[in-house]
C-alpha cells in the first residue's frame, strides 16, 4: 500500500494532515547567539522588547494539542520557539500533554535554562541541543554575554542526560567562530554520548552575515575538515550528518549565502510539516516568511491545511518557484529523505509497469498460432 504522504506528493494534493507540527511557545531567550535572526547582537534592527516578551498561553497550547489530535495524522511534535522553550513557566506541563497523546516529542533547546533532573525524567523523546562550540573560547564567542561557567554547565547537563539515556543530538551551527572545530565536535559528541552530531552552515541575514564562515574556512572544510571529521566519526562510532553538511558547503562555495541546494531535491514540507508561532501564525515550513494563515481569528488548522492558500504554495514550490529563503532550507535533510522515498516509489511504479508490459507480451506470444 502506498504511503498516503507519497500518494499526496504524486497527486500534488495532500491525502492526510501533517505528520509533524512544530509549536513555538515563547519568543523570550536566555541567549544571544551571534547567528540568531531574533536575538543576535549583530542584527541591523533588533527585535522590540514587547515582541521578546510574547509567549503562548497554556490553555491555548492544550487546545491546540486537542485540535491536532483530531486530525488523526500527527505523529510528532516539536516544541521550540523564536527564543528558548525551557524558559516558559509551563513547559513541563506542555511536555506531559504531548506525551499523553502518545506522540514523539522533540525539544529544541540550548539546555542552559533546564531543570535538568525534571527534564531527564519528563519522557521527552529527543533533544536537539544547540551546542555551538566545543571549547570555552568558541562557545562564549558564539554566545556573547555567556561565560565559561555556562559552557561547563552545558557539559554537566549533557552528562546527566547521557547517563539517563535521553537522546540528545548535538546541533553545531557553523560560522566563522566554529568552522575550525568540526573535527573536535565529533570527539565532543562521543564524550557526551550524542545520539548524533548535526552540522549546519549558519543561515544568515539582516546583519548576522558579519559572522559568516570565510571562503578560506569553506575551502578547508571541503578539502580537509569534513573528510577528517568523517574519518574520526567512523573510528569512534559517532553518527553524524556530514554527508549532507558536505553538500551544504559545496553549495556555499558557489553561492556564499546559499546553504542548501534545494532545487536538487524539491520540497515535501507542504505534505508532512507545519510550524505555529507564538502569535498563532501558521507557517508552511520553518521559514517565518512563508505564512499560510492564522489561528488567532478562530480558524481551524484543518481548514487551512486543506485550503486554497496552502495548496497554492504547494503548487508554486512543485513548479520550482522557490522563495529566497529556500536556498537556506532548514528542513533540507527531511526533504532529501522524502525525495528518496518518492523516487523509490516512482521507480517501483516504473518497474511494475514494465513487468506488466512484459507479461502482456508473453501472453500475446503464447496466444499466437
């Protein structure tokens, strides 16, 4: 039986609702990462304080969980924010509500604000931990205002989670401050029992371009850094996404602000994923510029998902008419996986068609006098 997502991709219209919904619960953040589009000190126009104070009310989060459950398609929830989700006062109640539905739960976090023992026992399935550096010097360069004490707190918390068996993926957003550490990031991952080390070229805009990896660093990554990291990962048994990262680096060598060759794989996000902001804006993907609609006026998520605005975006991307931000796709790995599944389905259909033609030919031959 064909996967309903694949069937929808083949038809150009979704057969079912999204499998993964990403819910932002707060804009507030305890960090000021240099690459961040919302909290970086490098931004040409800083976000207003009123924006940074916004957070999703607990009753609205619980109502949203019920609405998503009614779709019957959701399998996974991502709790995050344009800030740090663990600073939300109700975040552990949110975790409990998601797990009560039996859904897979991922939290994207820098971990520093965690009640680490409570988090370790919360039932969260996976943490995407923004490590961003494996030495006090690089960590504090990436996180202005933080000190060595914060780096060592991160290490302590990672050790606790490792001992408790909580799956942690280390996220390393590579910019000029971190590029030379890509090999040591593998060793750091082994030390703290990373489920995987995820590398990603920093997606930069609105002033944060000042911290972009240099052409020299990109060339070194392609020629030496990534091959060395790949060899060390194989030796130590540390899972990574270095193959995909190499594709990002190759794209950036040709186009400095590009981090993903999205035109090579296409976009499946309109069939499997959505993001909902603190203001209840519904996004097509993680790109905050691609709005579908809003739930703030009482609209139902399902009506938006199957509605004309969402379909128009699916049709546009299927035609190869990408948005500017698509060259920095934050869901590139997922798009690669869906492209592979779609390709396999099409190949299987072609083979089935060929087999049927051959069987018909043989039947015809046998019927001839």
